C-alpha cells in the first residue's frame, strides 16, 4: 500500500533522545511490568503450585504467548515500523494509512478469536494430548482467545508510536497487562480458582490498548493528511509476499514452546509448569537486552530505506556486541544462582522444595540458549527492516525447530524436562549462527570474524564471572539480599574481565549507548576480505 500526495519529500524527524535515554525509559517501564509479571507468577505458584490445574491454564496461556510476538513485538513491529518510517520519510501523515488498515485488521482478528473459542476442545487436544484437566483448559482457552483482537490493536499502536520515536507508552503495556491479571487473581481466585488468571489475561489485554490510546491519537493528529492510493493488484501481491514470511517466522519461533508443551504433557503432572516458571525467569535478561534493538530498529529501517548497507552493518555489529555482553553476563548469574533464585521467588505455599529443584535445573539449561534467542531477534530485524519479502529467517528457524523437536523427542523420556530445555538451547543457538551467516550474505557486510571474536571473548568472560558467582552462591543463602550481593559479585567480575579482554569491547558499548539520531557518529563495518 502506497501513500501519495503533494508534500515535498523530507527526512524523517530525528529522535529527540539518545539510544541510552530511550532505552532507559523503556527499561524502567518494562522493569515495572516485569516485576508485576514476577508477582503474577509468584501468586500463581503460591496459590496453585506446579500442578495439573496450572498445566491447564498454561495450555491456554499458549495463545497470548503466541499472539504477543506475532501481533506486538515481532511480526507487527517488523512490518509496521518500516512502513510508517517510510511514510514519515516521505513527508506523509499516518492517519490515512491507519484508517485504511486498522479496521480490516480488527475484523480479521475477530474472526480468528471466534474460531479459537469455538474450536477450544480441538486446540487443547492438539497442544497437550496428555493433559489430565481438559475441561478447565478449554474454558481458559476461550477466555484468552480475546487477546487475539486486543493484542493486535495494542501492537498496531506500539509500532506506530515507535516509528515516531515515542517509546514510553509501548513500554508500559505489560505493566498495564499484569495489573489486570493480578487484580483478577486477587479478586476471583478464591471463587473460580486458576480460571481467574485467564479472566485477568482478557481484562489486562484491554488495558494494553487503553494505556497507549492518548499518545496514539496524538500521532494521528500530527502531520499532514494525505490521501492513500488504492493499492494495485501487483502491490497487494507484493504486500502479501512480504507479510507471510514474517508471520511464518514468528509462528515458527514460538513453536519451540509448542514442542515443549506437547512433549511435556506426557511427563509427570507439573512438568509444563516447571518449564514455564524457569523460562519466565531465564528470559528476563533477553527481553531487557533486546530493548536496545527495539530502540534502534527505526534507525535501522531508515538506513535500509536509504540503501546504506554499511550503516546497517555498523548498527547491527554495535547492537550485537552490546546485547551479547548483557545477556552473557546474565547467563553467568542465572547458572550460578538458579537454585537460590527459584527458592527465593517461588518456594512458598503450594510450590514445594521438589518443584524448586526441578525448576532450577531447567533454568540453568535454558540460560545457555539466551544468546541464541537474543541474536535471532536482532538478526531477524535486520532481514525485515528493508521491507522486501524474505524467507531466510523462517527457513533458519525451521531448521532450529527441527533440532529442538528431534533432541526433545529422543531424550525427553530419559532426561525429562531438562532434556527439553537442552533441546531448546541447542535449536535456537544453531538458528542464531545460521541467521548471522545469512545477514552477511543477504543484508549487509557485517564482519563475521569480528563478531565471532567478540562473542568468543565474552563467552570466556561469562565463564569466569559464573565461576565467581558459584563461589559466592556457596557462601550465600537463598535470601533476596544474598541474590543482590551475588549479582553484584557476578557483574563486577564480568566487568573486570571485559576490561582485561579488550578495550574495543568497552568502546563499542560506549558508542552504542551514546549514539543519537542521524547526526550520530557512524563507524563503518569491518569488511572481510577473504570471506565469501
């Protein structure tokens, strides 16, 4: 779909804040949402433990878990941010574009919601054929199906706001979401049990829309109102060709969870719940590290639109160095303190010491795949920033998913949930390596040699920090104060070893965090003379 008008083409407005400031604002709001998410999980663990009822809810939770990356963080952002960025770069307002696309999207998503509600028994049977509590799972699926519509609207708003370099309201959506879930759990858990969480998911998703509505309306009112030309048949074909690979990529990435829950439903009751608790904690560092990528994505999209592949390569390498350092430091901490973290967070009420042991073992293995998870998210944005159809990310993730499914199916009976976590880490790490190779060949001249050397040094640094953390964990108990002290030990050791490993790593971090807008310093990528 193209926007036409008589406005003179002019550059998109420069962001008013640096990457560091925008990331700090987003981090503060997302940290609040994450903290409430922890409170939600703590409430679930305390009230319901790791049981058949929580397994039933988590099967329904698969819907918002799938819809969130599809309609908020990944597919919607990868489609909308470049599209709106191109409109702004051409001097056009977004109101006609929104009027032409949002109503149709909502109508289509409403049909999907109705189909999920009607087919809830089939959905449960496909996702978890070994589930013991089918009835509660069906009811929860019907309640959480509402998120298909509400997440779609929230994601549309988020992408539009981010393209305008307004990161606050989009970062606040999960805070609002978890407020709704916690409120309903507190009010209804004594009456309807775990179903209260599913009702909370539906209500919280409405709050995600409400918290962004004022800023979204201001964006619609700003800028010129240009008519949107009716798309030609060729434009529709190209649009579908661009959308479908992104949707397939997002669903394939989320399918790792499908595989885990499918195989986990055949293990002991509570296995799916332990996998979920471990994953929720382990993925927090990945979410926080990807804030950098979220903030820099509009700039990456603009560089791609300008055809400046060297600027694209430089941005990718800076982002990867920063997020790799963040997530590997967090990996060292999670591996060292997993039992203490799980005990401090969850071992209350119905959550037993046995649940703590199982969840901590899973978390340690999950953490080994965090670099792969983060790198896949970064590399996929590089592929989709230019807005042209590409199947490479989906194909690479399919290969990783095949590894996850094969390893999980082969070893789940003997290794249980730990084997499923190992399968996840192996599949996503393979996908990350293949994705970076694809970025080099198809997107921008990133230096794989430089990336490999930086990541290798950071892995060695993380190993040293983990060793220091393990020594600290042996001396500390599972209290929150001990976890904070242990985090300080791990982080300081990591920082000290990074300083010893090379000043260029520190320089990359400083450059990435201080970069601001189109006038920022640009460091060219390091081409590899002898690489294909």
